[in-house]
C-alpha cells in the first residue's frame, strides 16, 4: 500500500507529517510503501478523516493516524504513524475480541467495528453519548 496527499493528521503512515505527491516526481517508484508488519499484506483498508485502519492477511486489525479521542482503538489518545518506529511490527493489533475478525468499519470521528460474529464495538471519547450506549463514558477495546 502507498499513501499520498495531505499529511497534517498522520494518516498516511510514514512516520512523519510530510505531505506527498505535491510534485509529480513523488509518485510511482518514488513513493514508499507503508509498513504494517513483516510479511503482512492488506486485505481491506478503511480510510477516515484523520485515521486509517487495515484488515491484514492474518485477520488482525491495525489502525494509525490522529487519535485525540481514542478513535483508533488502542485505549489511549496517542497518535500513531507521526514518528519513526511507530508502524510495521511496532504497531500493535487493535483488540476487538478473542478470535474475532473485523468485517467492516464505520466512523469519524469515532470508530465502530462490525465483527465476524455480527456484533460491533466502538471506541472513542464519548462526551455527548454519540456511541448510543446510554452513557458518556469512554470505551476502549479491552
């Protein structure tokens, strides 16, 4: 996978905040591959306003980008992909349940994952009850 365009929110995943492809010479072979782990390939990619999530060939889910409100599912508010050594094998798998696989995702600014058992989980800061659980509590995926 190769990503390009505006990078003000860490979403392309190259370990920096450099916009790419402003010049035509930055395309093709000049554009680096996004590293999501040794030997891993992407099955499905979901792109949101400020973050990305990928279902990988080993049925794991990894997300990166802006994470002010915990929307990428790691239970914290740390951005991923804006510094070196945050992607590839260093990027943790998003925990969506034991032996569960992501089927689909929706979101922005929050994220909800539809799992292979037809249940879904959402992760985000929830000050206005937007996750429709009847509360305003933060939910992580633990």
